[in-house]
């Protein structure tokens, strides 16, 4: 809750307390989740080394305990952390592994978000054909599951990709579609 309200200091304090209690009670599931959440706090604070360390710990525990969703979410966090540091090859691997797990366990929203991460990573590497495929796949899934914000974000990614490829009419159509969704759901740009 505090992380979503941008009160990162309180969020960090609560996650550290959760880690302490989970360690004392030997509750690995809670420990891994708290590590993952704390990684998100450090990512938002742009303290990427600490975020990476926490996500790696969470991933290791989730993998060892057989929590596929937790593993995939930790990989998503790692992917975003790598991408924020322009470590795009590592980001691509993390998002690809996250997508595989999300797809295997039937988590469509997670799969779409991993496609979004892949699209952003491909676009950063000027691999626009792959970016287009990833954003298109993300858009299709977001539309199917009714995630309007995700669909709009995928259209924004497609628009940027089309623009980079000088496909301006398609870019305009994608940006217009994204803008319409953002307006409809009240998401201030």
C-alpha cells in the first residue's frame, strides 16, 4: 500500500519487518514475497544494485519452493531493473524466462506484461520487428483479458515502434488508440 502511495520509506520499513518475521518463523513464501516487494521499492528509488540483489534472492527462493508465479514475478522485476540500466541482453533473457513461466502456468496478464517488457527491450536495441511482434502480442492479450491500461501501453509501444520504422500512418493510429483508451479510463497522460 505504501509503495503505491509513493511512501517508499514506510514501504521499505514494512517489508524489512516482514523479512525479519519471515526469517524468524522460517516462512520462505512470505520471505520471498517480501524480498520481491522490497526489490520493487529499491527499483523505484533507482537503487538498482540493491533491487537486483533482492529480486535474485526472491527468484531463488520461489524457484526452490516451486512457486512459478513468484519466480516469474521476480524475473519481471529483474528484467525491469536490467532495462533501467540499459543491460538489455540480460533484460531480454529475464523477460523471456518470465514469459515462458507465465504462459506455462496460465497467467495471461503476466505473459502480456512480459511481452511488454520484451517489446521495450527490443525497441531499445533497435530490433523493431521483434518489438512490433511483442507489443502486438501484449496488446492482443490485454484486450482479451480486459486490461485497458495494458492495452493502451502496448499501443504506445507499437506507436513508438512504427514511428522508428517511419510507418507514420500506423504510428498515428496506434497513438490515437492509446490516447482514446487513456481518456476513457481517466488516466492522465
